[in-house]
């Protein structure tokens, strides 16, 4: 999102995972991972790329000194290990399921062959990579131009897979810890707590939902977008309304 409040769509609108599953007869494997289960991608391991078929996974990078940072939370039709086809190793990355998730693991050689054999698949993958690059650019602009409140709102909308042109009002996402949200937003946990309390008082989020006994946060996506990203009210306004 730019400083003007434009939302970057982060999920690919076409069903790449379904297309891969239908077209490929070898070199693929479906993996179901339970909530909290982790897949570790070690440096130099360029054997496969993973597509999220269902559920949500948290991508964490681990430095040589053992420090961890949350890079993203991915949902259906998104992917990780995208450096794999060109053989570029990356730091240790961990994909942890925030809820039960299904991944489609594609071997490097099979992925390259599929890109060569199927022009429509190649086009859709290129679109997915462009969408990913646009999202990264939006994240950088967000860090440079927006304050913590707007960065948090944008992060919540991304987690809810919200598009500016959608009319839906509510979306449920797994309840992430404030520490995790702070890592994603790039700020202190205390600031996240402050603004999450503010958003709740404004009626923009609600913690009352559960899915399969897992706590969920309900995001009032349209209201959050309109009130925080488009026309953010002065702090005195939400205090008066609380």
C-alpha cells in the first residue's frame, strides 16, 4: 500500500495449485500439516517449492545467530521457496501452520519441466511472482511513509485477504500474538497492544470468534480500511466514542 492508502492484493486470483495438481503426474506431493507444525527449509536446499492449497502458514527467517523474524503470513494460492527453480539458496526459513493447512510440494526438476510444457501455467506463475513483487514494494513504501497505526491496519487487511474493491464487511483470521504482529509491522509489541485496543474500541476488530477451538480475530475489513487507511480520525474521536 502506498501513502495514499492503496491496497496491494497479495493473493493470486487464479488457482495455480489446482492447475499444478491437474497437469502434473510426477514430482508433486500433497502435505497436510497440523496447527503449530513446522516445515524447515535449510540453506542450500533448492529441491522444492511449496504452494499453499488451504489454510495459513507463517514464514519465519532465522539468522546465523539464531534470531528469528516473521516475514509473512501466506494463504491459499501463495507460495514460498520461490528461489528454488533458479538454485539460489536462502537463509533458514520455517513455515509454521497457523491452522490446519495443505501444501503442494513441487520438486525443482518437475517445476521447471511444467513451466516449459504449459504456457498457461507459465503465465500464471509469472503473474504470481509479479503480485509478490508488488506486495514487497508496497511493504517497503509502508515502512517509509506510514506510521505504526496504518502499518498495523494494512497488515490486518493483508491477513484478511482484503481488496479495496471488495464489499464484504467481516473476515476471520487466526489470532496472532502481539509479538508476532510487532515483528510483521516493524515496531514494538507495546505499540501493537495499544492500537489493537484502539481498533477494538472503535469496533474494527473483535476477539469473540473460535474455529475448531482456535481463537480467531474478526476484522471489520471495510470499516478498518475506510476509518484508518482512508480517513484516519483524530485520537480524541475514538476516545470519545469508547
